[in-house]
């Protein structure tokens, strides 16, 4: 079971959401708008279902795309 409060905390700590967001039943984040990764991480701390705008993660040290949005529209 996903701790929704923990997902929210990680989202606010490591990302800037330019728009709105919600969590689906699996605890994946749905973003209506753009998403920017603000901290240098090797992997994403939350899972994203989809983002309706741009995803910015340059200047980071991601070694995997696990948790990346399954769909960007």
C-alpha cells in the first residue's frame, strides 16, 4: 500500500509542478501541466502515471528512468 502523504512530501521536496497534480489508486502522480526535477537525484523518488506538459530533468544524475511518466502528452 502506498503512503499518499509520503508521496506528496517527496513530490514537494524534489519537484516543481507547474499546474495541478493528483494521485491515482496505485499512488502514481498525474500532472496536468509541466514538471521540473529540482534536485540532483540518481533515481526518481515517486512514480508518475502521466504528465500533460513538459518534463524537465536536465542537469541531474538519473541512472534510470524507472518511475518516469508512462505518457507525456
